[in-house]
């Protein structure tokens, strides 16, 4: 299994604290030693960092941890390879453009027989099940909605159906963004927490690190963090159920 | 005008030396203060770094300069904005997937009326002329070649025709890669140099920096650098002519 990390916020927020916890799972407190990737949205643009070094040893991961990039949507993934070699093109998150928006996708799990699902115009570059699943989803979305539906919830209802189909092939935990919303689909294990005023302290499970969010935020900030397993041990996380999908916009649970 | 920098090599090579020269032009020895971007191919994968800070002041640019990422194809760009605001989604190089390959595109110049060229499935995320031109080129390529032609030179002859059309709209200096070849099209100003054994010294025009390539390379290395203007003052660069297009594979001039 890989580890997923996502963030949705109503103001540009750095993810240094949560990422510091996640990267320790990449070869240090966890076995996910086959690379990591992180994508930050800034406006409509995206900024990605990826490495196939274990994240606990990676200079690029250290740069990301120490450099406070601020973003309203972040998707990150650390990998324990099961299908597809350890190389850059197999490193999540994956990106594609659809409707003039950058989409970002990260997945953990295996999907048996995924490569039998036919692809049309969007093709994978690497050899992972995950990228194939992403290309298939986007092809289906484009076919169903040549133009974006007026209400994004129409889109997400359709995506829930696609995710349910994929989840039948094995384990499908997913983080997805169309640059507006952050979507979390739980096939087996995923949890989330929304932090807002009054902010408290949080202490990481995987690193000897504490943060007082009260001193780093304003009273209007709303920040949701999604992770495979809770990252802190003194806060109440929402543990998602199999087949549950959640949509966050600006840090707020929309669906 | 912006500045372009490209590299094609037969072994994974770092571009630190040339990039050190280029980044000085971003707000220090040159006026190109509206951001920079660089894309490295590693196998079929890509790794991009972008910032809309002037490259001379950018922490991300410093990280790239000091961290010896090795690659066989690199495309970089520093920007002096003329069309499109200063933001991440308008920062070159741009990437799209076609035929299961990542394509990378950077441009300098302006293209009058480019937005009248209709786009079908590939759409720009930002508002630059350049990204519109890239999406148009890829749409044309996909329409003409639903599958990749057996000989890449068939592809590049077609691309030369597209580039000639774009160059009629204004200034069109371009670096393009399909992950196999690096293509340089000169609309007004572009130069290149191939370095191979016996390697000599080189000294940067824009920074007080010298390198002895002989001590950093093996006798079999072949490395071509393409830049808007020559980066060194003690080597013989090839100055390209208007309408000239060159294709490099593994550092070697193919066309």
C-alpha cells in the first residue's frame, strides 16, 4: 500500500507540517520507499515535485518540506511499488489537462484487469495500473461531458460511479482534483480532518514535531487534510468507509 | 523577448553550468524578470520546476542550479511577459501528453491573432499566446497522425510546416520535445553548440563562472546546448537563420 495526502484550504496554506509526517513514512517509519510526488495548485497552475528516491532520503522531499509553498489544493503520494517499475514516469500524482483545467490524480491499491479497460485519446506514459485508471476516468468524463457541467456536483456524481466501478477491480483509494475541488474516494482506508478556529496544537505520529496552528493561522482559515491514516495522535480524524466519496472546496466539505 | 535554453545529450548530463548563466538573465544581467521554468526528461518521465519570481531571486531556481539533476533532454525558459499575466499557469515550458508521450514546449515571441486558430481537444489552461500555439500544434499533429509515424522525421517535417505557419503571425522561436527528440525552430534568434571530445574550457558571459568540461565528462559524451543567445564567449556557437529548424537526438544533429 502507498500513502496518500491531500489538502484543501480556503486560503493559500503550506503543507510543511503534514508533509514532514508523510515523508517519514517513505523509508523511515513506513515501508513506502519507492518514491514520492506532490502537486500544488496555485491558481489554475500546478507545481509538481517527484522523486523515485525514498522520500525520507530525498533532497527534493527535503526542499518541499522546508520551503513553505502555499496552495489551496495539494495532492501527495508516497509509493510502495506493486505494479510498474520504479521510475519517474510511474511516480504519482499524475496530471492531464481536460476542459482547460489541470487534473491531478493519486491512487493507492491494485486494480486487477484494469488494462482491459479501453482507452481512447488519453494514454498512459508509464506502466502503472493507476495511470491507466486515471486516463480511463478522464476519457469517460470527456465522453459524458464534452464541456464541463454547470454544477460540479453533477460531475462528481458521475465520478463516484466510475470510482465504484474501479473499486470492484481491487483496492481503490483515490485523491483527485480538477483544480476547483479536491475529491477523496475510499476503497479501503482514508481519513480526513478539518481544522478551523479555535485552532489547537497537533503532534505528528511519525516525527517528533508539534505545531500550534493558532499561531500560524487567522481565525477565518479553514484547512482540510486527507491522509491514508491519521497523521496526528491528539486530534479527532474522520475515518472513511468503503465506497465513501467526499468533495472538498476551499477546505469545506461539499458532498 | 524571453530566453530559451535547451539540452540534448547521449548520456544523462546536468545542465547546472548553462542554467547558472541563464538564470542571471532573469532580473540580473537581463530584463526577463517574470518567472522561469525548466523541464527535465528522465526516461519517459518529466520533472518540471517553475516560478513566477525573477529567476535571479528564486529559491526554486537556486535549488535547480545547485542540484545536479541529470537528464538527456532539458527545456528551459525565462520570461519577460508580453501577453498573459504573471502567474504559474502562464509560465513556460508547457506540457501535454500525446501518444502516451509527454511533450514539452517553450516559446519566445508574440503571435498576432493566434487565438483565432481553432482548438479542438487540447485546450490552454493559461492565457498566453504560447500555450495556445502549443495546443494548436498538438491538435494538428494528432489530427494528421492519430498514431505516431514510424519515422520521427516524417513528424518533424510536418511540424516544420506548422512552425512556418506560426512564424507568419509574428516572432516564433521554439523549443519542443516529444520525449525522444529535441527540436529547435528559429523565428528570429536561436543558437546552438555541440560539445564532444576533446572537451575544452568554457566561460559564461553572464556569470563569473568557468567550467572545464574535460574533467566532468567521459570521451564518449555528446552534449548539445541551444540558447537564444550564446551563453559562453570562448566557444563557437552556430547562429540559426530565420525559418531554420533543427532536430537533435542524443546530442547529435539529426536534421
